[in-house]
C-alpha cells in the first residue's frame, strides 16, 4: 500500500508543510496517478503567496479565485496510472502519463470548444483542486490525462504549463515574414521553452532578453540567434539595432511594467506584443502608439488540452529541445522554492516524490 502525502500551503506565503493524506478511490471517469515528476513553476511563487499584484488596483487573491487552505499546489505533473474509475476507456494501469491541469468549468462555450484557458470559471489543478506537490493526484476525467509512454516524465512534465503557455502565446502571435524578429522576454522555464517551440514552428530570427547572462547562455543553447542583457540603460536602442528595426513579435514571459515598456517601445509598425508573465504591477503606454503603430497588445493565459496533445506529439517526434532540468526530492521543496525566488535556477526544478 502506497503512502499518500503532500506538501501543502497551509498559510499563504509560508513554507510548505508535509501532510498525510487519505487515499481516494477513483470513480466514474476519474484517474488516480502516482506522481513521478512535478515541475516547480515561477507562478507557484505567486500562488503560494496567495495573490497577484494588480498595481494601483491592489491585489487579486487566490481565495477570490476559489482557492481554499490548505491546498496542494503544483501544476506540471507526470506519473503513472495506478487506478481508474469504472467508465475510463482509454487508459490502463501502469501507463505513463502527463496531466492537463487547466481544467475549465465544463459548462460554457469555451469549455465546449476545448478552449479551457478561455473559461471564466476554471477549476485548475494546483489552485482550485489539489495538485502536484504530492505523492498522488486524482484527476476528474481521463480526457485531461495524456500518454507519455517511453518518454522521461521529468523532461515532459514542464510542457503542462511552461511549454503549453508559450505555445498558446505563439499561436496568437502568428507567423513572421523573412527578416522579421521575435523577442522572448525572460529566459526562465517559459522563455527557454518559447525559444525551443518557436524554432520547431519555423521562427527564424529569435532574440532572447534577460538580466542574467547564465540564463541567456542557456537561451543560446535552446536556439536563440541573438541575446540582449536588458540591465543596460541602452536596452531599447540596442534591441532595435539588433533587429534592424524589424522587431515584429514579443513574447513576454515576465510581465512587469519594465518588460511591457521595453516591448511596446521597440516593436516595429504592426508589431504584436503577447504577454503571459504574471509579475504584476501596472502597464502604462502612450495611447497614440496603438493606432499610429497599428500595434497589437494581447494577453494569453496558459493553454488548452488539444494543444498539450500536439506538444507531446512534437516532443515525441524529436522536434523540441529539452530545457535544462534539475531533479530534486519533493521533501526539499522549500529550499527549491527559495532558489527559484532568488533567481538561482536555470530551466526547471523537477520535484520527485
Ligand atoms: Zn506554471
Ligand atoms: Zn468553462
């Protein structure tokens, strides 16, 4: 008999605490998964704190979004199916799988169209229901569980959030013409995946931007054609020069006032700024830039289950480069979180129960 446990947020902003859990038997379409790999995502920093920074409008708390304490967070989950409900058809015991965590309400137009990330009443695994920093996870329907047989769960797990989020953002950005550039702002887990996926989708001129040279070196490994350390006072001009004035697209994985300003002040006419980062604060830009530069400023939130399926197929076909990962025992989650918060992580920490 397996031991069932989790590392939970018991008080917002405080270290994770280990809790013993009682096994829940899967019924209907439910799937019980023994977790083997659980990615530690930058947004877990905000989720553990319990709020997002809305700048002048204050904060938006996780409780306002339906989270209740204690909660097991963690949303990049891979593992092995150990039990299935009686109506599960397409999964079998022992199968290696990844979990799609961005579950919608199931009853709106977005959910009907498998655009779960556009649902306004999401039931996210790792926020609204218990997630991956645990020995096991119970998933409500087999349609949110995808086969990864033969793949390394630790390498695949980050596609559930960091890979999927930037893939969704890239589909919103659209194609670039010859000579046009794509900038990826922030080269943490999301940014590195953005470069790898953009390369696989055929983007040719990619510039990686960060304030950390170690992370920029990792970005070059992932296929970035140019890098820029944005700590420099001349970052805007340098970026325009490096792209020869043809910066058409920016994917912002950081999402602060500074990164937004850098994006909208450097994009070429008709350029597109797609932001997925949740650093927070206010975003202020000259109104006339929108019409005069014919600019698109757009947000993108996580991704959809059909997109995760496509990403796993791309990975299986060898089209995606692995981002650097570092496996650590789940019991070291608090140290891992400290390292992530202090910028000491290149790529992804994968916690293994
Ligand atoms: Zn995430
Ligand atoms: Zn919905």
